[in-house]
C-alpha cells in the first residue's frame, strides 16, 4: 500500500531563537495553526481528572511557546529558525505534548521536528527531538542548479523501472535542509512522478546534495504493497448515506461527510508536484439505499467495501483512541475506487485527503478494497499528521509497520464475521498468481520471503515493506505472545531471536501503547531503538513504571533483537 505525501503543511508559527526577545518569540509562537488535536490514548490513571480542568489547545500552545522561549538553546533554536505546530495532545490529567516542525532560513528542515512535553500546570518536562545536531549552514545558495537535481531524480525513477517506458514524467526540486542523514546540509528534495505503460502512477522522492550532486536518499512516495451494502469481502454491511432527491448518495453525514466516488478507470495528471487534473470521484448514488451485489461486476460493490473500510477506521480511532477523524479535526476524507487500469495498488494521498483503490490485475491481486488495506492506508494519514515518520531507512519501516499494526487492529475492532480479525495483511485481496496467502505475516514476517523477523544493523537498507517486519513481529509478540497459537481460527507460530518465551498482554493494550508512542513520543527520525524507548515511555504513562505491561514491551523488543 502506498501514500502520497506533500511536504508542505499548515501555517507557519515563527518562534525566533536565542537572539530574539521572549516577548517576540511568544507572540510568534501563539500565531494560529492548522494542526489537529487528538486526545486519545492517554494515561488511564489520570481519567479521574475533570475535563473542565484540562488545558485547551490554545493554552497548550501558549505554554509550549513559553517553554520554547525558556529552552531555545537546548532545543537548538536560533534566530535563523522558525517553527510550526503540527499536532497537540492533551492527556486527561492535563499534561500537554505539542509537536513542532522547523525551518531554517525559511527552508524545511528534514529531521528538525520535535515534541515539547509539559506538566498539567504548563511547566516544561522535556522534549523529544528527531535529531540533536545544530542546524547552521554557511549558505543556502545551491551549487547544483535545480534542473540538474530534477534530471538526477528523473534518472533515479527510471532506474527502478528499467523495463518500462515512463510517460508524462515530471520532477519538482525543492530546497531543504537535510538533518536526517548526518551533519545538516543543503539538499534538493525532488518529487518525481510519471505514468507507467498501463497509465498507472509511479513516483519517488529523491534527496540530492545541493553542493556535490550526490544522491543522499530516495524513497517511494506512493507508499505501496506489492503485494446495508453487499460487499466483496465483508458480506452485508451497514452504511450511513445521504438522501438526495428521490435517491441516496454514498456519503456519511455521521462521519465527517466521508464519501466514495468512481474514478472511472482514470488516473491523476500531476505536473511539477501540482495535480492539474485528477481522476474523477463521482459520488455513487442508488435509488433504494441497498448498494452493490457482492460481485465485482457491479461497480458499486467495491464502493461498498471502500466506504465500509472508511467507516470502520473512523470508528476505531474515535472509539478506542478518542481521535475524531484522520487529522483529528472531525473532517471526513473521501474514497476513489476503480482507479487506473488493472492497478495493483491502493494509496492515501495527503494532498487530496483521500483514499484511492485500484481494481487489481485479477491474477495476482483483486480489488484492493479489503478492510485491513483501508485501515492500513488511512493510518498513513494519521502518521503524517503526528510523528510523520520519514519513509526511508528504519523510520520508513516503522511507518509501514504502524499502518500494518493499527490497520490490523481496525479489522479486529470491526468484528465482521465475514472478515474476522487476523494477523495477515491483505489476505482477502491476493489471488492464485500471487504465490502466497497474504501480502505479509505478522507472527513470522519472513514467511513472505523478504521481510525481517529480527533487527540487524542492515535492516534499514531493506525496502520499508520488509524492514517493517521487525515492528510487526514485535506487535504480534506483545499482543499474543511467542510460540504456537490460534486466533479466530488462524494458526500462528511466532519465534523469538533469543529463544525467550514472551507472554502477550492483548491487542487492546498493544494498540494503546503504540498509538500513544506514535502521537506523543515518536518523531520523523525515530528508528527501532527509538521505537523501543517511545513504547516503553508510553507503557509507563499508561500502566506505570515497572508494570507488567512495561516489562512485556521490553521483553517483546528483546525477542526481536531490539535491545
């Protein structure tokens, strides 16, 4: 599964550095922002605190601004840097966690993000930073011109599609400061996109040293897996719809007006990062409010699955974590089905805040509208709005694993008898030509032939769908434990790196710990060692230091060789 993510976000909050006056810094940091405010997944022990006593979003931002003024040096802030609020979490006890992005001389800083942690009274407790190096450059004028960076990125895309003729190729270079790959340096981040021979989109982000022209990193930007309506996969499912004259629209007014439309086999046309035309998303309508036939030949059937998947994902995040929609702002996304020609993919796109599903080629994959795929893809949107884990190296594996873990929990939470929860990813969409029973397997990820069961120093060199195996394995062990087990009729056998026996603490606690770690402690550069630290902190917050749950988190990480 893939996600398209635009780099720019939100309005900017200027927080000048040490050289600025405290008053000026406070005034700038209090500038309104557009980030969402999820509040779920916070410590259960604090639930007795009254909601009326909790700081609101504006108060949390104001308290964080004061903390920035007082702790600018330790956070690496200088007069050349600005910040913007991306996300705010307020715990039931009033503790606040404000997440920031950073710019340097108006250029986005990759790895510049950080989270400020505040006590209920607003006093500073500390911060988690994606990188700790000082951001300071001698110049922000590139030696490598933009067209050269664009050409290099185009060649990088062609290199991963050697046997295909790419059409309508576009490349948009943008200057950034790269602090994710060693000492901060000026770089071009180029978003390059094209259409393959079937007219389906391919895309890649390429990071190029703006002084030397050397490629620093590259990653897919279509985060992918190659892996009452009548649905394809979930049987008869309930749907909330909107009356429209004498008919009904497949639009859910109870979940932020989320709707599903028909892409009619077309694809988006994007030039230089700007989509000049998009595949349609014509809202499905029906005369009697009974949708689909359960057969793929009826175009509304895939729409039923897509809408149902959105509903169940919305419900999981709201009912379990208190998050009101993907961005936490109560606004619904939308779905496009029947995208492209035999398109073996599905993706979340931040720029349209929408989900897109291909129909599959029928040989390897069928329509990619299964419930766990929907939960996986929309979780990319949640990750983007919170930790924004970089989509390469170990952080990229954690990004993919987050979608597998929470997407799996969406499937379990839905409780659909026709598609019961399991630890198999995409088992409903694979066809005989795919060669195995699912895209990925969480109990022993190496069952897919490529994924890592355990951490090693080279795991970050793997494709992110394979390096995700370490966290997926951790999640299975934390929830279900090691060894042989059967869940909802599916048999598993989960080994451990050190031969230890791990006792599971259940899916609910896994979800609470991972969601809190994602939204409160992880940053764009979090690697596996950082994920261990983040989940241990989350378990401490939720269940107490030295609790059975915190000890289980440590044991599960040890069992996948993250120590």
